[in-house]
C-alpha cells in the first residue's frame, strides 16, 4: 500500500519533469537551427553606419564575420563577457571582434582615462600585447587604473581630449546604444535569445 501511495503522489511530478525535458529539447533544436538564427538576426536593429576606424580590433582582420562589442571599462557584465569572447575568437577563425568604448570626452572622467590608455596601447603595442592588456584589465576584480597604467606604460599624453573617444561616443549615440554590453554581428544586433558562447555553433562553418 505504501509504495503504491508514494508512486501515485510522485507520478504527476515525474510526468511534468518529462514534459519539461521534451519542451527544452525542442526549444534547443529550434534555437540552434541556422536558418532560425540568421532570420532572427536579420530582423534585429541594424547599425546606421559602419564604425570604420573606431575602437580596437581583435582577431582575423579579413574575417567573414565582425562582432561589435560596445562596452565601458567599468561595466561588470562587460568584464564577465570578455573571457568568453576570447574563447569564441580562438574557436572561430572567421570572426573579428571590434570593441567600441563608451566614455565622455572628459579627461577628468575615470572611464575616459582608461579608454584613452587602451587606445594608446593599441597604437604603441602589438595586437597580441593589446589583447593581453585588455585581458589584464577585464579579469582584474579591483580595476585599479594606476596599477594598470604602471604595467602598461605609454608615451602619449593622456590628459588631452581625444578625437577617437569623441568619435566612439558620437557613434554610440547615433546608433541609440543605451546599455553595455551591446553586440552587433555583421551590422545587426545580436538577438536576445543568444549568448556570446552560442556564436561558435553558427560561425564555425
């Protein structure tokens, strides 16, 4: 009697779990369908103009796919996403990452100081060193600019207003980018249902 009573009490729960597993499997089958992904991507917001000459480029310069990341040096989600982006870049040779930084063109602003330093590193160091510098900043929990600047010294005067920072800031406003991080793949905003890690399933072909 007891086993029978227990079975009848948990049977509805087991049935719901089975239905949930089936539903999730069907959802994932649809989500990771190439045609579904690219159809959704084409329907997303499109950038108004290409950010030519802006930001920092990482990865294959002749890549078939370009992922634009709009971020702030003190943005927590931006920092969390950076290692995942590097992993995707390693796994997808046909992907280039363009990082656009959002910071007001004001030397007294903390974000300005860091972004100006990033841009100076990109101008004075090799692409691989620039990649390492960005990694060191985004993986450091404390985000201490003085420590970072001492580790990655630059010759450029970092106290002057910057045309490149102003250009990035203007580009973000023109494209109505209101939060960080924001991602655009080949000019279209990445659909909300997809994460950075999902990209390897669609761009590795």
